C-alpha cells in the first residue's frame, strides 16, 4: 500500500510535468472548495493585523497629518501640470491620429491564502471565472503590478507573484525605454533579462510593464532598479507582498486590443500578433 | 442506545484527530498572516505533525491520509502536484522505520531526529523543485524555512502531546 502511494506520487508528478493541464480541473475544484474555508479563517487574522496597524497609526497621526498637508500642496502643483499635459497630449494625439489603448476593467478580490514558501510564490484570491477572471490577467495593488493570474477556478484563482521562478514579464526601463524581461528567482529582488548591451540603466530607474504581448496594459509601475553588477540588474518591487489583503485584477484582453484598432490599419494588427508571448 | 452512538462518534472523531491535525496545519500554513518578510521563512508545519504522529501513533495516521494531505498541500501552494505528497510519505516511512530507536528517548533526542528528517525533507524538496523547474533554485529561503521548522517543533510537539492524551489507547 505504502509503495503504491509513493509510486502514485511520482506518477502524478511526472504526468503533471509532462502535461501541466492534466490536473487543471482537480486543482480548480480543490481550490474552489477550500477557498471559502480559507476565507473564513483569514478574516480574524486580518482583523488582528488591522487592529495592530490602527494602534500604530494612532501613534504617528500628528506627524502624518503634517506630512500629508505638505504632500497635498505638492500634489496640487502636479495636478495643475498634469491637466495641462493631458490637454496637450489630447491635441497631439489628434494630430497623429493615435489609437488609444482600450479602457481596462478592474475586478477586486480578497487574498484568502498566501502560499508563498521557499519554492513557490503565489496568492489565492476569492474571485474566479464566475467573476470574469481569466488566465494571464495582471494583478495590481495600488496601481503597481504584483503578478498575474496563473490558475482559475470558478470562485477562486491563483496569482503567480513576480518573484516566482516561473514569472516572466515584458517590461521597459521607463526613462530610457529599453526593453527587457523581468524574471523572478524566489528572492525578494527580481532580475532584468535580455537587456541589450548598450541599454542605459542606472540604480533608481523605474521599471514599468511594456504591454508587449497585449496581455498586460502598458505602463503599470513595478519597481525600481536597485543594483547593477555581476549578478545582473536587480529590481526592487514597490509592493510588499506579505502585507497584501486585496488585489485588483485587470481585465484587458488582447482581443480588446485587436477590436479597438481601425479596420484599415493592417500593419498595426500584424505587429500585435508578432509580439512575444509573456506567458512562455 | 443513543449514548452508544455518541460514544462511537466520539471515538471515531478522536481516531481521525491525527490525520485532521496534519490537514489543519497545511491550511494554517497558507493563511495570510500579514507578517513582514514571513514568506521567505515560512515553516513546514505539516511536517511536524507527520513526524510526531508517525512516531507516537502510526496506527492513527494511515499512509493514505499522509498522501492526500500532501496533494492538498501541493494544490494550495500551487506547487507541482505530487512533490509534497512524496516528501511527506518519505518522512512518514523514515520516521516509522526509526520508531523503535526514538520511543522512550528524551525529548532532545527526538528533536534531533526531527532535525535530521526536516533537513532531508528540505534537501529533497530543493532537488525536486530544481529538477522540475530546470534551474538551480536560490537555497537560502529553504534554509531559513528549515531553521524555522526545527525551532518551532517543541512548541507544536507540546500541543500534540496535549492532543495525544485525549486519544484512545492503541489496541
């Protein structure tokens, strides 16, 4: 009996490796059944965490208030500038007959399980295909990318964090527009791969999604470059994954990109199709 | 009559307890605890239960339960299915085979035994994952996770002893 079970484990492992879709249904069913249990259990934990946070916030309230006032003044100046730039942008886009990106739809979900360990980095959320979640959608917290949907059940879904070994995301260095792929290796910092040799990158540069592949919207912020050395270019993400309670999933499909393009722009349609697939 | 039914149900529930604690610890280990930098040192709670029960009450922890809990672990963590099941079964078998040696020994000796098994499980998991993902995985998070697992064992063992006292004696 014991040997049979051990062989079964190996067989499941090999089958799953040969064809990852074999156990997709089983995984989705187990995820859907355990998600409500996990959700019920995670609420008191979250409540305790919130309570501690509130006490901490009370302590720093005065300082924070002063800081916020200062920031408000600064942001008002920025708002003014942004409005001017937006008007200018619209004018210039009209001049160029630029095709704008299709508007994205957001689905909010609660994190019910944080299954991040030493080997896999992922989160389980309480929204699934019933809520419009599809494999590959971008997961965002506070406007910053944290990962993508990797498994979908009816009422639950798994988000593969950017730090996971299997995470590869097409990105841009915001300042120099140099293209690269952001890859996870289970450590807190991510690596920039396939950066061309003459690309200009320096510590502090912001990394954003490039939108190549049409799965993610372009321009989602990710993090900043922290070091450039023998071990490659390292990126520190903006979001601390241990503290995430809710995520937004961006419903932004490549079909939407295709349908948003005018009929006569054949070349643009082709270039969308040619872009690399980030899910590989 | 009714009393007898309840007694049986009670006995049945107690018999299931070891398997259920392993399952419950798998679920507990994936709950979002919102502790900063916790994810890189998360301990393997279920391994402690597998070790404890296969040492003290193997009659109440069937291999099937170990296998199923391993599969549940793989699905909940999103890892390759079968990997944790294999490792749990391995730990179950090794512990069972060394049972005679550990029984009646002081807690320190048992703790040392758990450290050995946890180390073997961690190394095996690292080799497995590196093979499956086709790359050498950074080993440091696994080392932290191992240390955390070993350090927390006395606490969980204390809780398991309390649970064990409520269980019916082996036949």
